[in-house]
C-alpha cells in the first residue's frame, strides 16, 4: 500500500470544495479575489507501533483569506471547515483515515491592515 499523503489531500480537497461556500485552492490563480481557502502545508509524524500497520499523525494547515471588514467572514468560513471535517469519516483511495479532527482555529489581521486570515489545523491519523 502506498503512502496515503496524496489520496488524503485529494479527499480533503474534494470534501472542502463540495461543502464550503468559497473556493478551495492548492495553488491560487493570479489575481484571485478573496474570500478563499488554501491548503497550505502538511507535517507528518510516525506513530506506528513496533510491529503492525504503519500509522502516521498528519497535521494539515489550511488558511482562510478575506477582505471583509472585520473577522466575521473568516470566523464563518473557519466554522464551515470545522463542520465539514471534524470527526467525520474521510474515504481515501489508498490507505485509511482512522481519525479526522480539527485541532485548532484562529483569526488575525494581515500586516496590510486590510486582509484577515483564518488558520485551521486538521489532524488526520492515517493507516497504511
């Protein structure tokens, strides 16, 4: 069984793209106007036992971008992401998502003073 990293990203993208009220990107096209969500990065830690199936804790970092005045739009989109992913099964084309959980959400004003950013950290335990 292959590493489930790419099937996981494909499943996350498909879920978010079908359930969020804003576009979702891995690579944002030039001149795209906010609001939108980006799949930013992933970190993996090995959580396999000495013998048995290979398991990994994967932390996926999502960003929400908005030019709405104030944090309301970012908070609404963060909540949509949580409703779309937290404790909901996710079917992968290769491997298995044992657990999907939203671990952290935050909002902040960007350095430009206009744009607001939301951050969502999703932890997925995968098994090969």
